C-alpha cells in the first residue's frame, strides 16, 4: 500500500473546531496507523483560535495563509516538499485558494492527486468569467460529495466524483450542561432551537415570521444560535420587529453543542439549502424531535424523529413545529438510525479508500 501523506487546505476559521475538525483528526489517526500523515493549511483568521493553538501545542502540523496568492503558493510548495505530500484535499475552498493551488501544482506537483470536498450545494459564480476560471482551475480534481443531491451537478457534467456521507463524532455529544432554565429565563412553554449564523440561508427569517403570525400567545420560545454574528442578528431582528421580541433568545456557540439539543423541545431547520445536515444527525442522537424543511440534502435523512415541512412556507413550518413538539417517543429509534449510518470509522475508511484508489492509478 502506498504511503498517504495528505495536505488538507480549508477556508475554516470557526470559533470552535466542531465536527469538521473532529472528522479530520479521526482521519489523521487512521493515516498515521498506515504510516502516513496529515498537514493542515488554514486561513490567517484561524491562527488565534483556541483550538488551533491547542492543536499546535499537541504537535499537529498547522500552517496559515498570509493572504498573498504568490506567497501562499510558495509556502504550500515548501510544506509539500517537507512532508512529501502525496495528495491535496480541499474543503470550503474559494477562488483565492484554487488560484494558490494552481500556482502550486506545477512541475512534479502537477501529478499529485487533488480532491475537492464539496460540503454544500453547487453554486454558480455570479460572474460567468469567474465561474469558467474556477472550473478550469479544478478541472482535474476528483470531487467528494457529502450527499447525493450535492453530487448531481457533477454527474450531469461528467466529472469524476464519489458520494461519501459525512460522519458525526458522537463522542462530542456525551458531555452537556443543563442550561434550559438559563435560556428560558422564566418563560414557560416549549423551546425551539435553531442554528442561524445567516438568517436567510438558515431560514431564520421564515421561522420568525411563522411564529409571529401563528403562535399568537407565544407558547414557543425561539433560541437562535448566532455564533459570532450577534450584532448582525440584533440588527436583523430590530429591522423585522422594531426590537428583539421577548420570545426570542440569541445564543452563543458552544463546543458542548449537546447542551442546546438537550435543552430544546424541538430542533428546527428551515434552511433554504443544505449539503449534509450535521445538526439533524446530532439532534437525532440527542433524541430531540426535529422539524425540517423538505429540501435536497436534508430529505435524504429519514430518521423517525423528523417532521418535514414545505420549504419557505410559514404555515407548513408552524404545523411541523407543533407536530414535533407533541410527537410521541421516537428518540431511541432515531439514535439507532444515525449511529448505524454515520459512524466516524465508516467515513475514514471510505476516504482512505478513495486516496488509495488514486494512488494505485498513479503507480501503474
């Protein structure tokens, strides 16, 4: 078996490492067991995050981009030489990263396999020239798609792709704190939880309108996890309602995300677009009833704790929230469903199988 020294390059600088980095670290463990290694190239904004400092302290191989395409291409080439990189694997990449990689992948580096991990639905660039340039730069890549619906545009265009459903690090959900009373702050009724860093993409605007219109007595409290976008969320609420409604709670990100799922009566995903619904899987593991928009990506998950509703439909959303809030016990079946389908070991094995397949082709 050929050695696997993988360079991961990702536009990732979130407040918490989350399931994304948990997956990469699990993959790194498997690579090291096979005699390989993993190296990570991240944006400058990640350098001061607590988790990046922790990873560096633990001896992980992290490097940070400067913002100069030429300088970053040079840095990536040095890293590839130093660690004898055998494949490049990109995540959440954009035109800047692709251009840096194009400058990197010249000479002997041209033959190194390149994988583009597609985490969200394919979106055309608004500028046709930029769209063609992106396609040209990554035309030789193999695409790893997180769901069948994400893969469809690549299949239509005859591109090389593989569907690998994401895994969830369920161990992240073992620890949690009882924070329900703190969130509710004296309110009674049911708590509905959403993740809403972007009100439009995540459908928070639809949820707010639905609850304002149909929940006239405000039996539901809506908790919105806004990560580090608190000021923007406050502005959007004040634009919609003139103030922050007393039945809305704006919540910070927590790495012990199970604390939120355990506190909620319903997890609501009103997203307009999704690649792979991490949150729905996590909610199922935590036995939390779910109301979810029936959209590609999400509707590939058929866990028994999910009530689907018509996308961007306020009445349908509210009916689904009410149904989920009064649903009978399906928590144990939901947990079994996701544990069986989305284990980390399965994901790491499938990714390594893809790496090995390309290495075998290269070595023929």
